[in-house]
């Protein structure tokens, strides 16, 4: 009798724990994604590598992440969320150790490749776990938190790392040693959460590189894809060129000033996702793409006038668009996938996101040494404005949700 009465509350408690842990894990993972950014100029000076090498370091992360997503993005649909998430954080902890002790360019490349593999394992499995464990009393919260958490983590990582670099000589050990410890703890804690994706057939076939969108998700996915591309292309502009623009074109001399631009973009994006949670995905997407076009245009204007604080203000506008665009598609597609389809669906979302994020950023990084940082930014930003405005028009005249 006692067991029967206690079982439902215990299951509810475990699901609540799992939901909170999954969200915390997303934030922790994304902190690690942006935390290295403020260290790159320092490492470049210490290790003596070129701007083209910096571009390659950025590129290998994106390539490793995309390959991992394509090959293992649906793995948790077949063997369960817990083993994939736990393995992902063990691999991520190893990458932080490599960053911590990177004394050659080779070690830095290894750290980025390992981090990309870990992120590829974690992005789809964690996003699916958040949806699986969404409280019945809070419908829609998974889509909101799957949008708020990654952007909030990116903001925190860049801001905290920049602050530590400016105020302590042991920032490398504090940031990467601390993240290593956190990731090991999460890898172990995951085994206490309930498993939401039992073993299913088709494991071997799941390793064949492919992208899959469940039938029910295809229409909303296609409607929102242009906004997804525009949002992550904007993110790539700021994350790849933002720190260099601040230091070389806008007079920002501290690591905090350089990290603040990324923190504002992603932090405002995270806040926008939360504020927009009660609006339709169509309303959110139209606002987001319009704000992306406006904010990027303002960014180019701030660069032309050489005003750092105008650049930060432009990041506020662009950040609201970045967050809203990402939230719009998550809001559209999250309810459409069955539990056994979620890993593959979110893998597809992040493959497209990181293609939009990585490819233009790598092209820009390659072009900057030849045509100049400012000229590269004007070309990149102009393309983002056109893409965002086109996405806004397409969503405005598309069929209503």
C-alpha cells in the first residue's frame, strides 16, 4: 500500500529533477561553447599563430560538431538519453582539460575538435530530454527553455570569461578547471534522472549520415527555416568578428568590452525568448527577422561611425531578433515530433543552424586578411540584412499557423 501511494510522487519528483538537470546541462554546455572566445587573442599572442590559423580553429569546431550531429544526432532515440548525455559531458570535460593545458596550436586544434564532437552528441539529446521531461502542468515550457537556455549560456560564458581575464591572472585555470569539474558532475548526475527514450531498433542504420524531419514537422520547419538561417548567420557575424571589431575598429581595449558584445547579443536573445512565450510562432518569427535586419543595419552604421556604444546598442536590437527567430522555429516544431523522433529532429535543426553560423563566419575569417576587417563586415552584414528581410517577407505572406 505504501509503495503504491508513494510511487507517483516519486516519479514526479524524478521527472522534475531530470527536467531541471537537463536545462542546467544545456546552459553549462553553452557556457563552455562561448567561454574560449575571449581567450583566443591571448592564446594567439602566446602561441604566435596567424589570423588564418584562428579561422581554422573556428572551422574545425563547426565541422566536428556537424559531423557528430549527422552521424550520431539520433543516437539517443535508439539507446536512451542518459548514456548519450553522460558520454557527451565526459568528452566535453576532456576538451576543457585540453584548453586548460593548450601550449601548442596542435593541442588547441584537438581541444576544438573534441569540443565539437561533444557538442554534436549533446545538442540533440539534451533538447530532446527537455521536451521529454516537460511538466504536464507547464505545456510549452520546453520550447521556451530550449530557446532561452542556449542563448543565456552563451551570454554567461563570454561575459564571465572576459571579466576573469581582466581581473585575475589565473583565468585559464578558473574557467576551464571549473568547467571540467562541472561537466564531470553532470555526467554522473544524469544517471539519476529517469530514462525517457527506451532502446529501439535501427541503431546501426542511425549512424548513416543523414538529416531527417518527421512528416508532421516538415511544414512548420520549412516555413521557419529562412528565419533560422538568418538568426544563426547573425550570431556567426558577432561571434566570429565581434571581438576583433571592438578591439581594432571601435577602440575597445579590455576583454570585458570585447566579450560584452557577444553577451548582449545572446543575453537579449535569451530574454526575448522568455518575453515572447505567449505569442504565436508566426508573430515571433516576423518580429525576429525584422529586428535582425534592423539590428544588423544599425551594426554597420555603428561601425561606420566608430562608436562602440552604438555598436552595443545595435547588438540589443539584433539580439532580440536572434532570440525571437530561434524561438519561433522551436515553438513551431517542438509539439510535432513523437518521442522517438525528437533526437533526429533537433539534430536537423542544429545542423542547419551551425551551417548558417559556421560557413559565412569561416568565409569572413578567410577574407578579412585580404580585404580588411571592416570591408568584410560590411559585406557579411549586408548579406545578413538581405537574408533577414527576405525571411521576414516570406513569413509575413505565408499561411498563418
